[in-house]
């Protein structure tokens, strides 16, 4: 449960980050804050005291308490610190991305602060608030639910106002046009689908996570490959899901599709390797063999691609290289070697790694 003083403290921090209190602007008096939050004077003093100690506010004798500007937020020590925020930290391809960034940054004398959003907008907000309070020198971040409007854009604008550069990986928020490193996910979806079409598959199902731009673009590539090869697409052959549904919906929908009477799909294009591995359980349950009865293509060429008894054909993700190059791009901006306004985006071309999960019809 959030304590009263933490509620006061976090609310005042959000006012500062969102620009509701301008730099050097006097905040409400103690009496006004007591009335505004319906808390005791002791609670207000505790919250204000911590915000002063952390550099969010400063006091002037006889005048009151004011919003700190960048000069007041600067660390009083010489540590060089970079924030790294991904949707997840400990699983899938993210340790490789983080390892690549950390290796380069540590060689340049920087420490890192790690955080994850679990692909939740509210958790992204908490991460950004925390990192703004830590006075980081720069930020590498993977956008949260990048296919949807994000209510945290004010925090990124506050980073810019405080002259804290940031670089986005895997996707971007198009409203911000930030320096970025991404995959050409539409081409990746196209290549994965074309591989099955070239192998003689005419009935292919695609499963895509559509609250992230990666999934939306991979779906575009899936559709484009069908159109260029004049293969019909029916609504049932595109299965979309969001973050909350990823543990059950792809499996349930594929199970129903493969169990239905009539002609069965012979190929599957998956949003990523994690989804592909979970769908192998469905094929086993239905006593279908991969690739003899149905071929399957993953995405990201993660460690999972070779972890199962069925080695996955998959689209290769740069992983460690992306982390290293994101860190280099960020330090170039910090050190004045590059201008964030004119830096061209880095777009990695996808490559298909063919293994045992696909074969010709």
C-alpha cells in the first residue's frame, strides 16, 4: 500500500516531470499542500524534505520551496550513468541486448541502471520518473506498446528539456522522431512468409502481437507476401493478440483453426520464437509433426530457436550488436560528436536462418 507521504512525494514529482510546475517556480506552501492532499503537516514536511534531498526541489530562506532546474538536479559526484529500459530484462533476447550495451558503456567508464516496463504504460511512467530522479546522463529505451498512443510522451519531452539524450531500440514513438535502432520488421515478415510460399505452402496462418509496432509491421510483410504471390488471405489466417493475451490466445486460436473440418494450414509464421515454442505444444497435442505435417517460422533467432527438439527456422535479430550500437550512438550524442536532430535511424535488414522446422510441401 502506498503511504501518504509517498503519495504526496510522487505527485509533486509528476508535476515537475510533466511541466505543471516550471523550473524555479514556487510550489504550494505547506498549508496549501496539507489542504490539497488532506494529510498532516508532518507528512508534507517528510515528502518535501526527501524531494529536496533528492534534488527535485530547493528551499530559499524566507521565500519558500521551489522547483529545481537542471543545475539543481546535477549529481554532486562524478559518476557517469546511463539508464537502460526494456520491456523485459531477464528473458528472451533482452539479456543479449543489455549485455551489448553494458559492455560498450563500461569500456567508456559508464555505469548503468536497468529497469523494465513489462510492456505496461504505467510501469514505463514509473521507470521514467525514477530515472529522472537519478540524474542519468542518457537513456536507451525500448518503447512500451509502441503501436498505441502513449500517455508518457511528456516525460520524454522533459528529458529533452533537461538535455538528457535518449535512443530508442526495436521500435519508436513516431510523435517524437527520436534517434533509433530498429529491424525492418515488415521485410522480416515478408521474408518469413515468402520462404513458406516458395516451399509450396498455399495456406499459411500468421500470428502477430499488435500492440507493438514490431508485430504490426511483421503482419504487413505477411500480407504483402501473399498479395505479391496472388495467394488469398482469409480473416481466420491472421491471428492477432496483445500483451495480456500472449500466454493463451495464440495457442487457443491455432488449436481451433487446426482442429476445424476442411483443409488445414500447412505453414505458420509466428510473431517471435517464444510464440513459436508455445505453439509446438499445440501441434504435439493434435499429433501433428513439425515440419512433416506443418511448417513453422519464428522470429528473432533467439536461443529458443535451438532449444527445442524442433530447431526453428527464424528471422535473425542483431541483439548484442544492437545494444552496442545503441550505446555508441547515445555516447556520440552526449559527447557532442552527433546531433540527435539529424542522426539518421539505423535499420537492420532481416536475414532468414533456415533450420528443421520448415520443409517443402
